[in-house]
C-alpha cells in the first residue's frame, strides 16, 4: 500500500512538473471522477484528498459546440461516468497536460475504453475520436 502511494505521488509530481512546463506527461494516472460542469470540462481528483483538476477529455468537439449541445454532452458524460463509477470501473487520464486557460486535457479511459468513443457522445458532439495508441 505504501509503495503504491509512493508511485502515485511520484506520478503526480511528474504530472505537475509537466503541466508547469507545458510538456506532455508520460503514461497515465488514475483519476477520481467528480462531475462535468458548464465550463465544458470535467473535474478529477488525482489522489485521495487531492485538489480537483478540470480536464477536457480529448476526442470530443465539446469546446466548439453551441450551448445546448455542450449541455447535452455534459449531461451524457456525467451519466456515463457516474454509471461507470457505480460499477467500480477504473478511470485513467492518459498524457495529462495543461492548457493555456488553466484547464488540462487528457485521453480519458474507463477500464481501457476511450470515453470519447461512446456512440452517443460522438453523435452529440460530432466528435472524431483518435485512433488507439
């Protein structure tokens, strides 16, 4: 348990360094989903008691959407991610990096499946999810 926390702390400190320099962070980090907001980002805790990071999931054309579409995308993300949490699925943020507006971006996966590949999200946002790495 202590070793796992040490690895998580190292991963988080590496992500923080990458975020301040604008470079991509390597690998992935497990994130606790805390809901998506009207600001077109989702909140994730990157550890127990950690601060919340506002993350824009990669692969969603959410930022360009009109208000009604953005709300529909937000509602679908909240429903989808909440359902996954109740099923005890593992949520990971891949290549977490900062954006100029103070938010972050990352590929969000649940048990290895890219959230941006959800058929309803694709239809709502007109997204084109990236291919598998």
